[in-house]
C-alpha cells in the first residue's frame, strides 16, 4: 500500500484543486463538496499516517 500524503499544506492544496470548499474552523478545517461527506483536516504541519490515510480515503484518492 503506498504511503498517504502527510504534509497538511499539500493535502489542503489538493482538496481545493479538486473542488472542495474550505468552510474554516478553529482547530480543524472543514472541507465540503456537494454529494460528499465533509472532511476535517487538523491544522498541523505534519499529520499522523492514520489521519492522512483517512483523509485520502474520504477524498477518494485510493
């Protein structure tokens, strides 16, 4: 299984490029897209492998 991207700024750029809208938040950014469940991205520079994997799965990158 390939390693999921774990650099938060790269994940955010990719979500925005794919049409996800950043709804903001305090400790997490909430990304929404019509017909999809929201994705919550922690505001940390590096994400743990499990969190990165869950974001990739929710965004359909697998």
